[in-house]
C-alpha cells in the first residue's frame, strides 16, 4: 500500500463506544504519524474528539449517501470502527481506495482488508475488540490501552459555572439510554449519595438527558443534602466539564460513566443486566459493584422478572465503595 497521507476513521455511534475505541484510534495515530487524521462521527458524539490529541479534524456524519458524496476522493484510507453495512457502503461509494474493518454485516466485498470478529475478544473489555480488528488487518498495536481524555480548559470552566462555587460536588448519573434494566433504583442512588455527601461535606449534582429529568427530580426530592439537577441542561462538552469538577460519580453502566472514567473522575458504577467484563469503566479510580445472579448478564432492555441483579445491590455497599475509592 502506498503512503497514507489522508486517513479517515469512522467513529462508533455512542459515547461509551467512543471512549472504549480510543486506544485503537491512538494505535492508528502511531501507525500513520504523518497522515492527516480525520474522524467521521455522529453529531451527538463528534464534540468529544476535541478532547483527543492527534485528531486533525472532525466531520459530522449526515447519513450514508450524504457521507459518500462529501467524502469523495478526499482520503487514501478509511478505517471503520462500527460494524454496520452502511458505514462500509459510504466509504466504498465515496471511492476511498483502502477500506479496512471487520467482515461483519455482509460487507466483506466492500472492504479491501477485513477480518472476522475474533471469539477471544468477547468476554473482555471492548478496547480489545477494536484493537483486535487492527491486528486482524495487519496493523501493529502496542502498549497498554489508553482510553483517557483530557478535559479542555474551556469545558472545565463551563462546568464550574454550571455547578457554582458552593461545592465540593459529587454526582449521580441515574439514567441509562439502553433501557430500565440497567438502572439501579433512584431511591437507592439518593440514599447512597446522601451518606457520602454528609460524610464528605459535599453537595450533589444529578446529570443526564432531558428525558431523565423526572428521574433526577425524584432523586433530588429524596435527598436531605443540597442538590442540583442538571439533566437536559448540558451539551456534551458541558457535561464533560461538569464531570471533570466532581470529587466522585455514582452511576449506572452508561455513556456518562465512560466519560467520567476517561476524565479520571473517581466513580462507583452499579452493573446488572450488562456484561461488566466488556463494558466496565477503564480507570484505576473506578469501582464496579454487582451481585451475581443466574440471569445476568442478560443484555435485555427491560427486566422480565424481578430486577434481582439491581435490587440485590445494597445502599450500604455502594456508599462504602464510594468512601473507600475517595480515601484511596
């Protein structure tokens, strides 16, 4: 293959997947140090790449045909981190000469280099899944995986404005976009956060999307310490800024969990229906709390029985883990 001067990386579509794919992105940067590296990403995750060094430009994905037209003759190589047929069709239609990715979703003929998804990548962190694809198409990966982000100064300053000066703050992320099966009960978040806030003299900020605001209001009303609800009031960069200002984050398995972990925020994550081996936060300051049950991980959106994987996780245990990670 000729020298790569213009490299396109098609980003995953969700915050957690973006964070877990960062080691692979850094492998590509090392492999092609002189190339212009451009990321193609959906609008709801594109801003995150402003916090990733080594990325030269970010382009918002507008859909398969629009992407194909916009990308025509603009790159030498496209590396696809998502597994979808549409992502492969867009770069094939654009005429990008080299197209690499997993041979999934019936797209092998659209790729110039491909490999099957390795069975050994399942049951371990998804950072290895993305890196295994690079190895499978012949690219060297080296060093421990780095899934960190450095919060830009402007984002952190905006986070301080949104929280105010009357901290310190601990945060709660009670939502989970995928479904209610991933959510620890809101009254338990309130109780655990209350214990930690009283012990540490902290206030509580509840973060999430606008759709999660009723959940946040329920938690806020149950707290007996000062609280602030920011659900639906932050952009992605503002959410990162808020998270970067927290002393601690209590959360479900969610995009904000991965974002907080990437920013180095101490956190406790409650896991139930999802596979902690594959999507646990990648941070030495993160603790995963779970209770083994015969039906977990089920990967379902809604629990068809009694939500035992979550209801068996006790308030005292989460509070103790939180205080321990703060102390350490």
